[in-house]
C-alpha cells in the first residue's frame, strides 16, 4: 500500500512539474488577443469574451435609428441558423454615427426584442472609433488584425468575421447585407474548418 501511495505521489509531483495541471490564469494565455476582453452585456453583466473561444464570431456595431437597422432581422436569422453549428453573433450598440443609438441599455434591449426578436448576444453601448473606443474595436480595426481592410469603422452595421482561432478573416461594410452570399459563404467556410 505504501508503495502505491508513494508511486501516486511521485506521479502527481511529476505531472505538476510538467505543467499538466494548468491554472486558470495560465489557460487565459491561450486565448486569442481579440477575446481577452471583458465587456458589459445589455443586462449589465460582465462578460468575459474568452467564453467565445473556438467559435466563429460575427461582431457588429449596431444602432436602432439607422437606415441599416433592418439588418437586425437577417442577423437574427444567421444566429438561429448557425448558432448550434458554432456561430456567435455579437451586437455592440454605438451612438457615434449620426447619434442613431441614443437609448440606454434597457431601451436598446426593449427595441431589439420588440422589433426584431433579437436573441443573439447584445452588449452595452460602446464607442468603436477614437480615443474612447472599446479595446475590442481598436484591435478589430488595426492593421495587425486585418491589414487587408484596416481603419476606422465608417458607419453602423459594419460586420467583422472572426475565425475559431480568433483572427479577423472578413470585414463587411454597412452596405453588405448579413444574409448576402458573400457573408453566408464566408461564415459557412469558417464553420467548416
């Protein structure tokens, strides 16, 4: 019996030494930089974006009083069609473009639910450009993240497609509908990887 206990103790020590047991902080190290942010949901809860690790993300800056506001509907359709397959649609209200998102979080949530039945994850209002921009959007718009189409967000309903590995693999401006062939094919290609 003593030899069994001694063997288990040695095995445990070796495993610890070899790094088999990894702390939560060390695990955080393997989270892609785009997901190393904590954001506030529309309900006021803190959300660690690392929870989306391994999913394909469609990150969208949204507004409720914009000509593009009807894009909520196809965004919700994408959510319903692909959520179980690994897509997460993330909406970030922003009031920087024509002051088209003036409401508070409760008003935004109410608007989205009443008018579009939004069930995808929505976050508290953020800036997407400038000094006060959310760090997530500073990264999304950087040359390091997506050199092919870097630069500031130009209007509401810009869509960033992020791979399971946490890399920006597509950027679709306001005029590109969420249910367009271009966006759907890009999402399906990422989900298939």
